[in-house]
C-alpha cells in the first residue's frame, strides 16, 4: 500500500470531507498510473496546507475523456450537479488535447476516519 499526495482547491476538498464527492477525476498521467486499489491518497487543501484528509482508493475507472467518464456516473459522484458543469470545471485544468494524449481516470475514494 502506498500513500499518494494530491492537492485540491477549497470547494472539491470540502466536498470530499462532507461525503458529497466520492470520485476524484484526473488525467491518467505518470503520477496517476502509479495508483492502485487499496492505496491511500492524502488530499491537501491548496490554500491551507494544514488541512488534509486521508482517503482509500476503492475503485479506478479508466476512460478516454472526461466526457466519457462523466457519462458513466451521476454528476453527484464527482461533487457536481450536471455533466455540463463538470466538463466546464475540468477543462479549466485539463485541455482536450491532454485528455487525448493521456486518457483520464476516475478515482473512487472512501474517507478514512
């Protein structure tokens, strides 16, 4: 078991803390390719590095694009209210070109107490 480190902005961080977000979506880049089911991810709030939450990876969902990934689950699993809103948010961080090169991954997490 490995513990990975990831940063999140305030809103998605708080949604994980409250249980409103159970799938974290990222590019399937070199760092994310090392994540396995059973590993842990410690999320740090980017604006307050003292705020952290430890989670366990319980499933991994590979996909070719965020559009495809978001089509397979309710928006609420990603902490959103609609697929369109999720796509607008994610494309601020990841271009369609990056998605085509790397693919994407949904990381299903469970907060550890």
